[in-house]
C-alpha cells in the first residue's frame, strides 16, 4: 500500500515526486475549491469531461458572437440569434416574407430566407495605415527603427508585425478624391467633390486654414468609410456596420456627415494639420519643436507674480485675500454733538425757550400713552368679536 496520497482527490501515488506534481495540477485545485464549498471530489475522468464541455461551450459562444444572420426577405443584418428571433415575430417581416414567397412563385426560384455567416473582425484604420506604411504610427515606427538600428530583436519584431498575414487582407481604398464619401456621386476633380459634399450633405473640413494636406485627409476619410465601414462622427463609438451602403445610409439619416474634430479625436488628424501659425509668439521660419524656456517669475516671500501679471498669494494671507472691499463705500464718521448744539442755539435765537421744550416733551408722552390705550382697547374688542385673525374665513360650507 502506497504512503503517498491526496485526501482531497482520493488518489494514491507511487513516489513523492508524482505527488508534488499532482499538487500543481488543475484537477487538484478544482477539488480544493469543491472541498471549501463542502462538495464531494470528482475523478480525473469526470474532470476531463467537464473541461472539454466548458471549452466547447466557450467556442460555441465565440462563434455566436462572430455569427452574422442576414434576412433575405427584409434585407437586414443581425448580430446575434436573439435579435433575429425577435425579428421573425415582427409584422414587417411576415409581410416581407409573404411578398418574397409570391415573387419566388412567379419566377419559380427558391432561395434561403436566412443566411448565416461569420464576420471577421477588422483592424483599426490607424493600424491598417501603419501596416501600409502610412499615417502617424508608421512614421513613429520608422523613427524608432532609425534610433535603434543596433537592436536586432526590435527589428525582428518589426518585420513580423509588417509581414503578418493579417495585413494581406486589407483592400485598397475604392474611393478617390473625386468620389463622395456619403453617396455614389463622382465629381470631375477635388474642388467639385468638396463643393458637392458641402451643398448636398453639409460636409465641411474644420479649420481649413490650418489644413496642410486636404487630399491626404480626404483619402484617409475615404479609407475609414469604404474599407472599415466607420462613421466619421461616431468613430468606433456607435453601431458596427458591414457594408459601405450601410454606413453611408447611417451617416445621411443621422446627420453624421461631419468629422469628429474635438477631444481625443484631434490626435487622429494631427498629421494633416499645422496650428503653429495660430501661436501668439509665432514668427516666420520658427521651429515649432524648439524647447521654450519660460520667463522667470517675480515675487517675494508671501506672493508670486506670474508673467501674465496675476499674483498668487501665500496661504497664510488667506483671510486678507477673502476680503471684498468696495471702493465706492464711504467711511462712517463718529457722531458729534457739535451740530446738535449749533441747531439748538439757532432755535433759542428764534425764541425757543426751556418751557416750550418741556411742553413738547409732555405732549409727546401723552400721544404715546394714548396710542398704548388705543391698542389695548382694540385688543379687547378683537378678542370679544373674534377678530384676531386679519384674514379670517368662516368655516362654513360653500
């Protein structure tokens, strides 16, 4: 009887080396997780069957994700089986199917209503342009290759990326500078094509004054639309399309006949623009890649003066910077009794005597007393008549 066993898997081994190798297997890890969950262990044959079934289920799920179903009756394409099943129960599909059956009966031809096909993922336009030796990525790769000529490993990797079979499937751009991006119209030259897209589809090239290669920009946009079926405005953020007509119809119907020229999308078209002329300190023959040395900052221990003139104060002076002083506010002077004495002296000069002052004060006290008595009697009267509420409404049914 062997002394080398595994309690979790209920297995015995001939020596210690086989036992240690068993502890590294997925079967042993799986039984450990089952033991934590208080489940019985499984045998090696049963574990192998579960692995094979899980792999087949994963492959089936991947195939379903890549599967595309096309409805011949309605001429629509669906990305998954569930959307296609819901479409089969719709009223429009049933009407289109009836029309298709009548047409097939008249012409004595039979065709499948639903066609399934596997859609292969397409590479990003920037990667495809780099593979063709165009675009910013290809330029960066060539620059890195020049800097690292002595690195043989890097060169081998670069050759593998460029010579990969994945790039052989990339088709040439079917749209030229005379072809419209949004319809099948073909103009005589580039200017006529831009005029057509501007009048018919309201398309315009943003920042035309700073665009250095309009022909190259239109070729790149045509490559995105015709080869990779990408909406110019959605830009890989919206619905996936599988034909040139589908992406054109989407852009025309949704009003997406314009370039996304903001945010992160600006870097995609950086090769075709040059904004150096818009810099405030731009000069003729100026090297835009030259390093700029900022001006020295001025200030002292408690504040810092920027080159623009703005002042940054120290945090210890925060209570003073928070003050909001109004320059138009007048300063309140201390009250003085000199004006009062001056007015009293003028009154005395006009015949105002001490007796008249006492009589005026007595009259003021009498008026104040009469007001208090009047308010008291009004309170008593209001209490008796229940008129304490000014806006009282009788609680009666109206």
